[in-house]
C-alpha cells in the first residue's frame, strides 16, 4: 500500500472519541492540518507538520476508569460495613437512582433504603463482575443479608453507576424482585 494511502487511513482513526479509544496505550494523532495526510512523497515528508499535531494518549482515561472502579468497590464495601456516612459521601447531592420495582429515587430516599439494609445484623455482598467504560461502572453482585429476627434476604444484583468528578451522579439497580417480595412481604 502506498504511504499516502496509509496516512489517509490513519486520518480516519479519530472517528472514535478520545474517551473510547480501542485499547490501552493506543494514541491518536490529531491535527487540523489535513494536508498532512494528503501529502505526496516519502513518509518523512508526510509527517513534516507533526509539530503542529497533538497526541491524545488514553493512559489518563485508563486511570480514571480504574478510579471509577475503585469508587464502585468502595461504595459496595461501605454497604457491607454499614458505613452510611461513606454511602452518602460517595453520592453527588443531585444523584438520581432508579431501582427495578421501585422507580426513581433521590439521594435521601435511596440512602433511606440503604439504611434498611444496614439495620441487618450481617451483610455479605460478593462482587462477581466489575466492568467499566468511560464514566460508567457495571457491578454484578450476590448478596445475603441476615436480619436480627432471623429473616434472610438473598439476591443477585446488577448496579450501573455513572461516576463524574469522583461521585456517583446516577445509579440504576436491577435485582430479582421476587426475592425482594419473598423476603419482605408482610
């Protein structure tokens, strides 16, 4: 393939935004000088205006993804530990939660629902899967909560957390609603 054709194909790579680059360590050459990729001659000539280009490296993005995953783990651990102060501190003041079977909740209503779990004498939550992309973290978990009266609540969960600025700004929680009904029906 001629060097010019290869350079023109490279110009198409930035169709993915910097927060969605294909793999760790990948970088994109971004420039306003499209003639860079239409230049004729040797590859050295074609990249002569490299000094006007900007390299976007996704290593910083990988770091924020890891930070978001760490925040999700910290949130889940705070629930297990019964640490309501940390649960509250990890949420943005205007956070919006949606819980399957319960609908949309604001921060206070959601935190009050977590208080019900914290009232248990024993809380075991095991993360079985954790995936992150951009500002979203998906957490799969298995839980067993034992209340002082001996009632046992077991469920499987999928939480989708949107994290911005080091805080949860949106959460969606999916679980087996039959397990909720069986455990808490009067």
